[in-house]
C-alpha cells in the first residue's frame, strides 16, 4: 500500500507544458475518491478553486518572457541611453542548448555559486518501516525545499564595448534581482517540479504548436533596436517566430542581419539561421530581385544563416560579375567561401574559353560539302568574315587612348589640375553578347540585322543586288544557327530569378554556375 501523499498548493507549471496531477491541501490526507483516477483529481481541483476566494488570488506569470516559477537565468537588456529596459527570466536548460555562450557561462567551473544538488538524508536516520518511511519522505522533501537553487543573472554591459564593438551580456550580482540576490528564499509554499517532470516537459517543448499562441513581445522604442534584436533572439530560442518586417524587404534584410550578427556573438546561429531563412524566402520573387541588386551583402547573410537558397543565388551573381564584388568580400568572408568563389570563377572562365574556341572555328560548307572559300562561295566567305568581325568587336576590350600634352610628350603620367585622367576601358558585357548569340531564331534579329547586311553589301556596289542580299542573309542565318548551338552551355540559368523580366539580353553576366550540395562551405 503506497504511502499517503502530502502536497501544498497547485504546483507551478509552464503555460505550454502538460501540468502534473494536483494534490490535496497541506496536512490533509488524500481521499480515496481522489486517488482512484486522474479524472477524479481534476474534478476535485476545480471544485476546490471556488472555495475561499482562491480564484482571485494573484498568480505570478510563468510564461515567456518571465517564467517566475521555473526560470533560473535572469537577463536585463537596457538601451544605450538607459531609458528603456527589458527583463527576462528564462531557463538555463533551453539557453544552454541553443547558445554556446550560455552553455559555457553556466558551467560549474564558471559559476560562483555551489552547484545545485538534491538533499540527502543521513543514512543512519533512514528507516524501513511503513510509518517511518512516510516521515522520511516528508523530511527529504522539506530538505529539498530548503536547498538553495542555483541562479544566474546577466546584464547588457554598455561600458566595456571595446573599439566601438557591440555590448555583451556579463554576469552580475545585484540585490535588486528578481531572485533577491541570486538565491532562492529558504522556504517556499509550493514544491518545485521534480527533475523528471521538468526534463520531460523540456523534451515535449519542441513538439508544441507555439504559433497558435499570441505573440508576446516587448516592442522597442525608436532608437532602441538592440532591445528588439535581443527579444527576437530569445523568442527564437523558445521557438517563437521573431518579429521581423514582412512588407519592406529592405527593412527585413536589416533586421535579419542584426539578428544574425547577435546570434553569431552568442554562438546561436544554428537555431536563428533557419528562422531568418524561412522569413526571407517568404518574399519570393522580390527576394531574388533584391539579391540581384546586392549579391555580396546577401552572400554574407546567406552564409551566416546557412541558407542554401540565398547563398547559392548570391554566389551565382558574385561569380558572374567577378571581380566586381572582390573589394566587398576579401577580408570579410571566411577562407572556404573565398576559395569556393575562386574555383567557380576558374570553372566559368574555362567553360567560356571552350565556347569562344568553337565560335572562332565556325565555318560554312558548300552544297558539295566543301569548306567555303573566296573561290567557291565568295558571299558565304564574306558572311563568315563579317560574323568574326562582329564577335571580335563585342568580346574584346577597346584599346585605351593615350592622352598626352602636345608640348610635353613625356608627361602622360600626371593629369593637369582640373582634368581627369582617362580611365581604362570597361570590359564588355560578355553575358549579353552570349545571350544575343543564343537568342531564339523566332525572335527578331538582335544582331547583324537586315539593315546592317544591306549597308555591308553596298560597300561593293557590284555585289549589291536583291538576289545577292537574300542569299547573303540566308548564309548569315546559317552562321547564327551554328553559333546558337555553340553557346548553349553558357545559356543555362541556375538562378531562381526569372531572367525574362530583363529582356532578350538579360543580365550583363553569365549565370550558368552550378553549385552542388556537397560544395557548400559549411558542415551540416
């Protein structure tokens, strides 16, 4: 026959956690009807709550962001001017699982307080008889209530930020703490949750559908973005969605970037990155257009968030425009990312050289299968020469003009006051050239148009006739068909962005770079 159980008031629980079975009031043995089943216990509890006005008794909050009953880490976040403050009372178990900073900072060797231990009864005082066993159990519970529970207290330190660095949380001890000096009171009217119940609740915590609950947030005033960033960080650790802008993608990027940098400081990127990735991907096509505008910025964000989609999208833009983004990335990205970029740039250049080699070797044949020459098909030979001339003009940088003073032939290194020295010619947008070559035959002629061919033949009046013009156009179309097949490998687009919105020429660079899953510069 099990010993009769004693209890106090209804034990505190998480608002989201399954509540343990309530017990009878202090000093009153549990009735037989109560011990017969859990359903009887619940009816007994509901009937009891209406006696003595207990329903009007104030119950401390025990939910995010203040778990008054079960929290053991107090965190105080203040704004830079000290006018705004947010307080949190959270759980070491959750914070240490989500953040390496809290996992290391709450270890026994870093704590100034003795580690929590269960109360132990002297073996010489333990008894084995039934009646004495109940007394021993009651003494053991009283000893656990008197045992001090370990607490931690962190505050945001704005005074020791280094060289304009961000403020960090530091351990503090303050008698104004929610803990009353960092130690639990010696007596409590409510018994603590058992370790078994607490850890079981933590295990089931991730299975709860928290999105159905109203979002609990402490909004920050203008200028106090740090309060919002920390609030989003702790919300994410408790599996609440962070409060981020869902309308303006530029604002959302700024908020996500701040949240990721904060998570990086506290070694919590693993749990925050997935939330940021999910939020930004909800913008859909607007996100991909924004990445096309600022690929280096989104490459950094995608790398921090470990977002496969954002990182690959930005990487394709960066590689296609390289070395345009080099100043924004070198010295700011990890070596594996820079090595990956350089490898993909080399692959793209090698692929491009192979295509160029094929373009320069394009040739037409006669009806008898012979290679055209000025002797057997002069018009076709002129067409090939015109095509190669067009290809050279559009794929080779223009020659830089050397501007020197007539009276000072040797003074070409320093520009006179008020004059800007001539800059080096910009490289041609080869991406547009290859897309012109790869454009569909059904679209209007994008290069070497009818008027251009007509003007070319008129340079030799004896060749310009209507029949020769039609024949010349047919041979040019044959060359365009061969060129379209040659550039097909460069026409592949691995972007999520729809290039049709940019017209026939599309972007000014190639987007045929492909990144496999195993090439991502981070470990799963």
